[in-house]
């Protein structure tokens, strides 16, 4: 039996390793455009030069799993077409290509490995007193601005977005703002409308705001996430209005039950892009396929959340505790203990992907009579 895994992030890597343990006779091929497993939760460290986010896939995948350095161009009827023109047949496919970014012209995206590397190089070349603007005041933008300010205290760092940490409780948001002020990060809560490339060797950008006018920026980093690759759509799999692949209760594409869709690119109700989402989905998909192959009854996917961790430099963090449905509680944890917890969470996510050992919280109970 041939199983292809498109994407080697948290979901794809864990799914491949878990299936290899449960179905050792399966011939598993992981297809990835780079030879590394990238910890997206550490990309802000990669940008600031305070840490590394990549580990060779050879150290992440179990023996016997084949790795192909390629991108999937299209999914056909039991086969995938690679960017080199080759077709690879499969009996089952795990689609785990994650999410991507659509940066404004003149900005460098920090939510991808390539963008983070480009940003790291550009940041290292900036002289003291240069201005760095981070566009996007969600978790990615906050972590990026804080890490840059922590690692380069000689720079002026601005964080620009519509609302600071909008998924956090009011108390947690205030704590985040206090930490950013301590790091001397200027927070501008507004909406960016345009970024213009300036003249000269470094070409200082002009960042235009809806109500705050404009200001110069020597380096502008794009930290707004949320788009997904169009692989599912161009492969004629059913997608929702945002391009996410529509799945059934078992994480199978409603267009082809041989295809499991996991991670950021799956339209799973109540899910949000995160390693704590990708891991359980990868594990559940592998378990479901193993059950099918053994003729056992399969179980619907269910997951609940416990919280969201946000780093604010190396020694500070805020952990927002949540209900199972991911809505924030009033309670949050901050300071050094939260930073230790955040680091432990990042290490655990990588450990789970490599070992395929993982547990997770079940989702919120459905109302009586709900399907």
C-alpha cells in the first residue's frame, strides 16, 4: 500500500511517523519543498537571529519513510503531479500543505521559512537607530516585534495592526502591551493600506496608515497570516469560500475519501492555525487510516483547546487560558513562568511530531440533538 504525505510540517510529519508505527507495511513517501522540518512557532527567533527553526527531515522521520524534495503541483485520481513533472501514485494521501502569506509589495513575510531567512539577512544589515516596522498585531506580529526588540535593542521597532492580540482577554492584552512598552516597541493600532518602496540603496519604505498618516521604515516585515495554497482548489477538491479543503467528520476530503486533509489547509469547524491543532489532526488521520485498513470502526475527530502561549522576548511571555472552544478565560499566566511554559510547549510540539506520541483534549460537547 502506497501512502503519500504532501507537506512535512507538524501535521504531515506526525501523521507519517504515526502511520509508520501502526502500519509498518505501508510504503510512505513524504513530499516537501525543502529538506527541513520547520518549527513555525520559532520563525520569529529565526528572524531575530536568536534561535533556529529548522531541523533536517532525516532527524524527524522514522526509518523506512521516504522523503522527496519537491512540491505537489496537482492531485489527480490516485496520483500527485510533482513540480518536476513526475507523477507519484498513492492509495491514500495526507494533504498537509499548511498555510501561506500574501504580503503587501515592499514587505518581507515572516510567516514562511524563506521569508524569515530573508528578513534575518536584512535585519542583520541594519545599522543602529534604524526603524523596523512589523505589520500585523496578532500573535505572529507581536512575537516578531518583541523578539527583534529583545535581540536588537539598538533599533526602533514599531508594531502596526488593527487590534493588539484580539483573541486574548482584556487583562492579558494589557499585560502584552506593558511588555511591549518595556521593550520600547511602539504600538500603532490602525489598518495598513499601502507600503511604498523608497529610493536609495536601502530604499526606506513609506508605510501609509488609514488615520495616522505615514512614516518611514528601513525594514518592513509582514506578519499577517491566513491564506492557504490553492492546491486543493486547482485539484478540483471541494473547498470553502476561503479556499480551505472541506472535510467530513473523519478529516477526509468530501470529494475523495482516500485523501485526508490535516493542518492549516483543512476546513475543520472551530479549528485555528496552530501546532496544537496540526498535531492532533495528523494523529487522528493516521489512526483513522490504520483502523480502516484493519476493518475497525472509525471515530469522528474531536479536539478542544487549553490556551494560547505568546512569547515576548526570551524572558517573558503571556499564556492565555481558554475554554475547550478556544474562547478566552479571564485567567492568564505571565512573566518568566509563562516563558518557561511557552518554550516547553514548542519543544513538546516538535517531540510529538518526531515520536508520534501525542494526547489531546476532546472538543466541547455538542448540544443535544446536534449532528
